């Protein structure tokens, strides 16, 4: 099994509804995100998945969150914008983007699957979603 990962960063603000402590107040983070995909075989030139394409899909999702107040953005208008929920949201959106890429290339059966999305709020705190 092969795995590849890409990292990306973005800045955003949020407040945790229902949280008792300083994170209930509006504040911001410089988030780091890692998306890892895996698959059993490489293509004809020895790649599991082109880093450029994976990064493009991730960046298109993150671009909608960058420098925004997440509590005012779907789905976080109702869903608490915790690192855990952000990781799941990024998984859902990147998976959708990868599926569209595979469909456009008529190569859905060989498309890699996302194994994890990790979101760091700080250098020492992170949350990971595994499908």
C-alpha cells in the first residue's frame, strides 16, 4: 500500500459554542492541514497521485475558509467549528473534489482513498479524522 500526503495552511477565526473557557470567545488560529491518501498501485510513471492535483483540491476547499470567521460559514453556522469538525468537513469536501477529478479522468477505480485529515490549531494541538 502506498500513501502520499500534502500539507496546507490557512488562517481563520472561530468561537466554540457551549464551551466553558477562553475558547468560547472569538479568537483565531493559523491552521495547518494534512491530507493523506492511499492506494495499492502506482500509475505508469510511478505515482500514486500527483501532489499538484491533491494540493489543488485541498487549496480550493481551504480558500473558502481562509481569513473568514468560521462560525459565519456553512456548515459551521450550526456545527461547532472545533478542530475535529473542521477535519471531518475537510475530508468530506476533499473527497468530493477527488471523486470529481477521477470521474473527469475516467479513472474512478484507481483513485486513491483519503485515509486521514489532520488539522492543527497550534504547533502542539491537532485533531485527526479517519473515515
